[in-house]
C-alpha cells in the first residue's frame, strides 16, 4: 500500500555493505515522513545506507521497504558528456516547461 507520506522501514537483521557487512540493524527501525539527518564519523556507513535506499546497492542480507516518494542525489552526480543539455531538460521536465526552462537559463 502506497501513502503520500514517505515511510522507510528497516527490518531487523538488515546488513549493508560492499560484499561484507559494514552495518547491521539489530531491531526494526521505521522512519516516518519529514526530514531526517544522518550523523556519524567517516566510514560508518552513511553513504552506503543511502546507496542501499536508492537501490543502487543491494543489501548484504535482509530487507527494507519504502512507501511514498524518496530521493537520493549523490555528491558525485555525473552526466554523460555526450548528452546535450536540451536532452537532459526534455527528459526531466514536463513538455510545457522545457521552453520556459530554456528561457530562464
């Protein structure tokens, strides 16, 4: 069931990492809608968790669920150098807004 309020639920036993577990959820954790912050020292799994949530990285084991709309924009976002700005705008904006975007740019 999908709701308008984003929800993220991490199952107990979820392990994230690159081949071997970097972090493990010892109990179920649920985050409701709103803004949440990750605060931890370097190398503790913050980026790994976000990559897992965006499904660009599979969990080592266990499951998580997301409901609603969630987004992840990586720090090192890169576009193919051969893709034109016109194509990027056209793929991201509704038809009627492309002309307006170019006029404002």
